[in-house]
RNA sequence: GGGUUCUUAGCUCAGUUGGUUAGAGCGUCUGCUUGACGUGCAGAAGGUCAGAGGUUCGACUCCUCUAGAGCCCACCA
């Protein structure tokens, strides 16, 4: 207990060294590794695996902070908490990056071949794969890193293949020649969910098609004139009088000189454009359907990269689709067949990855039938076996599940799980199994890989590698994820869980907020409006970032974020730090004695103990309801307002007294309460709390606040009497401070206070003196009002503060008048209510009684204030 | 076009099943080297709860409509 240690505690909390220290401590002691333990209930979370080559975003910060808060909370509550981390191979995203990287070096993917390319992918994965998990660690997440998984791990890989084979053999997977969303950049099909629609300011071109054997033209409107090269018909509405005579006739398609029919179909809207539609079955979903209905030809005019192919006239071949568009339009203009051009805004589907408009494209793909899988998955949520938080996502989910289309699961890529299907070289027979056919030389394996999501949909169960583990840890408890992958991932995981495990994959799904910038725009690379989380951690500390983000992110609402908002968390961390500093500094001179922890209790102690219990109850309640943001606010207010502003301040009057036993008791108790408080804070601010917890006393190697248990609610410690007593003291102190403030009386000037009313205990007086900077307190039922004093009314007592020579009567009058005005307003309201017979007769008696009580109290106060005001005249 | 969420203090947001004198943080103003903290302490100002109807004894809260914002879904060329 030397002076030296005194100065060892810095004035401001500095997270830098602290965070690294405890992170390595936790990892070295494997504190967050979980093994099957039949004596404990498991609490399991699987991380939404980030893209292996990605970097940490603010979205990840929020998402993982929430998971960590849940996991730490449950771990402290005695659950066998297991948080499985990992990354996703992100087939298309990674392949795009590697392809681009190779291209920069002049290497073409096709030239080096599949095996060589995959080597590069693995190299890339190993090089960049660790980045995001390292970044995640800085946040202080309590993942079980020994369980880290990757969706291309050998075990996981084989599970994906097994799953494909099982579904194929069950008849749920089929191969079909279909129109799919084609991404010309990755040259692969993508699923409906990977198409993003954007408003595009484009044009509507009106093209004149000459009708055969006549001088007439039929004018069609199109947003994509280049597709006319593949037109095989022109459609009109059967009820359209304008075109009645043309139905059945032929058009001589300009440029390509092909004869195509004019036909009628209900689909055509008469009001749009000219009411006549050019039909390109190979490059438009609707046209494809119509083509089938009317037996039209189907001419594919594009190569996989969306350049024009040999099915178009020679001088149009090999053009990019946008160049082809220009050339077609020019040609029409030259021929005098361009009727007009209008500005037109419409929605165009873009490839999520490629960032270019998708091309509806006919190709052979693998599909997974969804009906059979979706039905039970919908039921699980509708029946409440799985809960969504916030609940309204259930509706969105149900809507999607009821309108679901088959899932295109094949991708024309190499990085991923290769489809376990072989075609016989001679007979074209299909073979599907986990192992290749024995006479492999006669077979050729399908070139495609599976959609990333058709591997990650197994995540909730296949991260566990043995039957025993699956039995113990599955179903997992809580899934925390962003709402934008509800269809990509959440829905499909539910399907997979029910199909392959016969049980739901998780009980609760917490949909996080979307983090936006202060203008409400989504964080994005191109806008450059996303702060780098690592910079924020460097500047504010991980705890501050975690706390701020939780504080700002209510369940179900988007969050407007900028890094300055982390002031909240940093200031809070500093506040806790200094509360600890105060107690520990006093522990230098005051002896701690555990035997006195429950001795010399006064109402302030009983009050804070009671407040702690109520806070604990509220936190438990909020956490159970998945209202983390609420839990955080409750803690904040307890720590700052109750513990620091009042309890610590009150403790001073006794800590600086002469009674050694009292001092000992007060400090021991305060430290114990402080330690309990740290436990409440720990799930949200793990580093800071761990640091102070170790400063409080020497701990054994391997001990940690994170496994020290969570306080348990004890109703017998709730003390309403003490809470009322404190309230009285607080009101008087606040009234005194208010007068000081309004009268501009500096704290350095001590004052006396006269309390006319019920008896004030010595104990209460002590606190009032200390907190109000009061010298003498006079208390009696029949006190005379001292001359030239400021006055007010608190809890039925009249308060007078003599201010001879200082008081400004005009200011005092205004102050009282303000109170009176406010009271009269309230009183008018309650009087009106009580004079309404309907209210008195219909409202519940306790409500009426409460109103009457209010009224009586206010009337009393009002008349007293009026007397005081009169006194000043 | 369908669905969904939202509109409360200058800003960002709380407000649980209808009954409060409508709250917090930031910002603003005033005072303060108060024996943990100026990343702090004390005090103050600031709101017709988007608008209009309705239900009710009583509406920020429930219902309808209107206006505005966000998100998701949808094949109008």
C-alpha cells in the first residue's frame, strides 16, 4: 500500500495496452473454448461467416458485438457458451478477385486451366483469409477459435457434396434448360436473389418494322433495341382495334431481313408504348414464355460475355451489347426506320457481384425444387418454433416463402464445391454420387460449382463435426444477422436444418440494424462514407465502439453513425474507470474488511443495493426480450446517475469521517457493489471491466471476470423504504442546487437551510449538508421564515435559504412565479379530469384515487408557493 | 403496383398492455481548479408528439384517411 501505487492509476482510461493484453490472456487460457459438458446447458451461436477475403465493416462490428454480448452474458449466467467462428469461401466474389488479379499479370484464367487456377485461389485465401478474423479479434469477441471453420474445409466440403447427392437421389435436384440471370462479368448464372434492381435513366426507342406485302409499318417500343437482332415475332393485344387487321401478317425484320409473325397475346398492354411489342424469346423472360406459347423460334444472339455472336449479321458480330445497341439504332436511323426516341426511367437488374446489368440467358443449369423444402420452413416460423426479432420480419419471410421459385444452384465457376455429377462420354448417362464412377475414364465431370449459399445453408449443423457434438450443440440458440440476407441465408438454413437434421437450426433470429451515415445513406465503398472500424478502435478503443454501437442501435431501426458518436462509449468507459480509480485510491488509506461488508448500513447503502437489484432485473428482462439497446441504456443510467452521481458522492461524507469501522465498511461495500456492477457491464465492455476487475485485487492466473458469474436477482434486497428516503434527500438537494443556480450563488459560498415540516433525521441532514454545500440545517414544524430568503416547497416541507445581501427579489419572484405557473397548468388538467363525472365513474378506482392525491398535493404546494410569493411583495 | 417500417426537443433517438408535470445523449446558455473523472460536476432553456378525422371518461399510445421518408418484393416492352 504505497504512495507509488496511488499514482499508478492514470486519470484517463487508456484502452491501447489494456485490450491487447487481455485478448492474449483470454486466448492463452482458452477461456472461450467449449467442450461437451452434460452438466451444463449449451448456449450456441454460429457466426454469420464473412467472406474469407473480405475486410471488417461497421456492419460486422454491430453484428458481432451483439453476438458477443449475448454469448458473454449467457456464459456468465452459467451456460456452456459456444460461439463458432468461421469464414465463407464466397465462390463468385473470390473468383472475381483472383481472376482480376491474374489478369493484371497478363494471365488468363482459361489458359492456365482449372487446377492451376484453384491453386491461385487457395493461395489468395491463405494470404487474405486471416485478415477479417484478426480484425474481428480486436473487437474482443469471445469466439471459440479452436472451432474456426471454413466452408471449403475438407469435412465441410464433403458434407456439401453429400447433401447434393442426397437431394438429387430424393429427386429434388434437376437439370434444366432455362432462362436464367446471366452475369456477363463472371460469365455465370446467378440466382434471383443475386440480382439487384436499380433505377436507370434510359431511353425508349420506337422502331418501325415494315409489314410484309404492304406499305404499312408497325411501330414497336423497346428499351433494348439491340435485341431486335434476335426478334422472332411482334405481339399485340387481341382487343386492340389499331392492329386487328395486322394479326396473322408478317413483318420483314429490318437489318436481319427475317420474316417474323405478328400475333395476339393478352399479355400485351395496349396503353404502353405503341401497344405492339417486339418479341425476343432468347433474351427476355416474358418473351421466352410468349415464344413458347406461340411456337416462335428462339435465337440466341449473345456470347457468354454478352457480346454478339454469329447468329447476327456479319457486321454486327463480336460487338459488346451496348455497342451493338448504338449500331442498331444508327442503322435504323439511316434506314429512316427510327420513329422517335423518348427519355425513359425503368428498373434494370444488375448482377450483385459483377455490377453490370444481367442478361436473361438460356442455358443448362441445375435447380433445386423449393416447394417441398419451403413448406415446413414456413411452418416453423409461423408456429413460433423460431422467433424473429423484431417480429415483423415474419411477414416478409412468409411472403417470400409462399412465392418462392426453384433455386438455380449451379455456377459456371471453378472456386467452390464442384457438382458431383458425371456424364458418360458415349451414352450421356448421368451418374451422381459422392465418389466418382469407377471407370472414370469413360466419364466426364460436370464443370460447374455450387452456389455459395448452397454450402452456407448447412452452416448451423455442419460446423459440428461429430454426431455427439451435433446432438449437444444443435439446435443453436440465437442467430444474429442482417436482414438483407433473410432469403439468401436465414430461410435456407431453416430449410436445411429441418430437412437434414429434422429440427430447426436456431430458436431466435436477431435481425440487426443497418448502419448508415449521418445523412441516412447506406455505408458503401464508392461513397467512401464508411469509417474504417480499425481506425475507430484505434481512436476510441474497442469497448467504446462496442458500447456506442449498441447504445445507438435499437432493435429494428436503422442507425445513423459517425465515429464521433463513439464519444458516448469513450466517456462512459472513462466514467467507470474513474469510479474505480476513486475507490482504489481510497483503498490505499482505508483498510478493506470483508466482515464489515454488511455492517453499518444506512439508507443510502440500502437504496443503492435496492437500485442494483432493480437494475439487474431490468437487464435480465431486456436481454430475454432481445432488447440489448435497452439493457445498455439501463446500465448506463445506473452507473452514471445512481452509482456515480449519488452513491459515490454520498459515500464521501462517511469515507472522510473519523470512524475507522464505518470507513472500512463503506469502502468494502462500495467496492463489492462496484465489482457487481462491472459484471453487469462486462458483456458489453469486456476489456475495461476485465482490467479493473484485476486491479481490484490479485486474481489467480486464468481467472477472468468473464467466467466469474453474473449477479443473481434477490428480491429480499429490494427496499422501497430506502428508495423513498433517498428520493426525499435528492429532492431537497436538487431544490437547493436549483436555487443556487438561479441565484448565481457559487458553490464556494456556504449557506444555511431551514426546513419547515416533518422531522429530518441526522443522517439525512448529513447528506444534505454534503451534497448541497450547506452549513446549518434548521428543522421544525413551526419555523419562522428567515428574512430575505429564497424559498420553495419539497415533499410538503417548506424550504428557506437565507440570502441576506445576495438575494435579488425580482429574480426570486420570477422563480416562484415560474413554479406557480407550471403547477397551475398541471392542476387545471387534473381538476378538469376530476370534475368530469364520466371519468370518476368509469376510470378504475385506483386511477381516480391517484388523480385525487395528485390534485391535493399540488393544491397544497400551490397555496404555499403563493404565500411565499406574497411575502416578497 | 404489392408489402413493410417510420415521422416525438436544434440533432440522433427512448416512451413497455391507453391514465407521467412526455424522457435520454449530443448541441446551446449559466456557474464551478467541489479531496475519481473538464472524456467532469451543478443548474437552465428547448416539444400543439407530421396533419385531419374517429373510438374512449381519457390518445404520443388504438382505428381510418392525408402528406412525407426508408427498406423489401414484383416480368409492363
